[in-house]
C-alpha cells in the first residue's frame, strides 16, 4: 500500500509550509513545524524499540504537542489508542489493560491520575509538560534528540490507525478500530460532508477528549492545509471575538452553548462574513433551538448523525433542506444519508420497516469501523451483513430524512407498551424551573417495568405530584413517570452524557 493516512497528512503538511496550522493556549505552530515535530516523535518511538503496529496510548489535553503526537503516530505506523483525558484512573485502567499499549503519552494536566495507573508494561511513558514520575520521558527532550525526516513506513489497508474507546457506561469499554482504509476515507470525505475548503480556518470548540473531533474535524483541516484554533472553554464573547479576528470559516456549536451562539450572532453579525459552516452533531438539540439557529445563520447550519463506529457522519442536512418543505419536520431531523452511506430502520426481528415506521437505525458506510478490538463476539452482534446496528431508535420519513428518537437499550416496556425516555424528556423540556430531567425504567411486578424520573429543579413548587401531572398533560398516561425523585445535579459520564446506569444504581440503593 503506497498511500496511507500518514503519507496523506505528511504530504499535506509539507505543502502547507509556513502557514499557521494550530493555535492552542498561546502556542502557534506552522504546518512545517507540525510535520517536523510529528516526524521526530515517530522516529523517537522507533528509537525506543517500538515497531510499526505497536499501540501508543494518548491521554492528552488540548495542546499543540498532543496533535503532533497523533500525527506522529499516523506517520510512524503506530496505532493511536485514544484515552479520554476526562476519565478517572479507575476508568482508564481497563482501557490500558485491553489496548496492549507499548507507549503511553500524557499531558501534565492528568498527571495526578497517571500516577495511579499501571504503565510499567509500556516501553516508553512520555509526559507533555511536567512528568509525574522521574522515570518518564519529557516531550521536549524526546523530540529534540530525534531526527526530523519523515519516516517511510509501508502499511496495509487493514492495518490499524486509531482505536477509540467508548465510555463504557453499560459495561466494559469497547475499542472501536479504524484502519488505514477507513481513516483515509474519513480524511478525504469529511471535507465533502461539511464543505471544508482548502485552507479553511476552524474555530474548534471541541476538545481532544472526543476522538471523533480528532479524525472528523482537526485532521481533515490539516489535510486541506487549513488552520485549527482551539476554543473549548472560552466564553461566548471570547469565542466570537476570536472568530472575528481570525476570520473563521468553520465552527462546531455544542448543544449547551447554542442559545449563547444565537445571541452572539445577533450581536456580532459580521462573523457571518467569513463563517461558512456551523456544525452540530452528537447530542439532541430541541427543534425550536435548531429553528432559531437556522434563523440566525441561515443554511450555514448543518445537523448531522454519526458515531465513533461510523467514522464520519452518515446523514447531514443540506442547505436547501431548511426551505424545501420536503421533510416532515426538518428541525427535528438529522438530515438525509450522505453519498457514501445508507440508512435503514429494522424491527425487533431484523426486518426493514415501512416508511415512517419506528425501529432500530442501521447503517452501512464507506468510513465504517472494522470492529471492536479483541471482541469478535461484540463485533458480530453489532455488524450483520456489513450493516452496523447502531442501538439508536428512529424513523425515516417519505423524503428520506432521519429522526433519532431514543436509544434502544433505554426503551421501557410497561404493560406491553413501549416507552422511549427521550420522548418523555423532550415533552418536559419547556417546563420552567425544571432544569434537568432524566427518565428510565425500573422493574414493576404488575407492569413489568414502570417509568420513573430524577429531576433537578429551581422552582420548589415542582414537587413530585406537579411533575407527574404536567407529564400526564403532555403525554399518554402510560408514558408518565409514576415516581419522581430529586437531586442537586445529575451524574454525567466523561463525555458529559447523563449517566443513567448510575441513576438506576442509586435508585435501587435507595429503594
């Protein structure tokens, strides 16, 4: 295989020359500098005894060196094992145990957790910043002593490039494997998905905590000679000030910041002079908020649906969708399948349902993963005849638009009736004073399961009876919670999703 994901990036960075490639925490790197440092890292790993194909785990915060480490892994032929830097040491241990990492790279922001990790099986442990152990190598010294020439590393299409671990909230973490074939397709197709043009300037509100942001946004921008500016954690005012100053063409709109984003657009409409794409994906956004976003930025707003296993999104809204009137409700949809993917809805027996019917979403995509690392059984359950069973519940309307309504594993069967928690939560989303609301099922002797909820409120009048009454007013009676408990804040996973397994455990403990 002559061309690899690493050679694609190396050639692109070489062409980028002295143009800015990365901005993070006051640091600036040119394309030429990123390529040189990434090559030094790859050569240093080889010099420490690693061979192409050896895994390198990375638990890193948003720093330019962290990006150089990922690029170095691709150039050197070392599969990168992504470790979310928000995880606790307890959550990281099973990932390291599963991943067979021969080297471990971390930023000093997670040094306190790394000190508690078993890294003795790695040939190299490398700290970006101050090490937590005197035996760990320091990034600056490591690359200073290494050659800057780009290594030539033959790889095969099925060789691994990145393993992205799921959060593991439902059990053991699963390593999602992407190969040279799928990674090259992701790099080449993401610009088509989201109109990322050559030399695009990205206001990156995501973080390196999420592997999809690395291969889905960051690396494609470098591939096209673009510029990535890290902006996660900035307030809306600073976010927009930097976008105006840097002439940003692309940004991601996180759900929690959507309202502030809309407000800032109205205050600073000049940002639209350069902004071409405002992307959203990954978490459900209320249709009214989507409508307000489209009103604010027009067809620049792009909604998409995908997951770690699909590599790139499999659906996307197009510019004309917002005004064509083809969708049942375009503001509630995730768009239609992109040109490299198709979507179908199946029932509990694996049969495709008729148009408009609800069932499990299945997809087939050119950027699809190759399986779960060392878990062929789980792979066989998830991929049947080449189609990924997503575990999401949804429907497709007559015009082909996809609507994601819930997770299959969260479905409640109460008295033979299916209840989807997301539907109940959505119905209550406009209740004033109901700040957070999570719905799930618990065993019930009479009904099999019954619907319960945990709430965070700022209005003390919203007691259990009031919330149940409001739910009954908005939903069929069998969908309403039969019990409601209250908390100061809901527990969340490292990826900031509500941790429903933790809520269930706590509910059972208190019963």
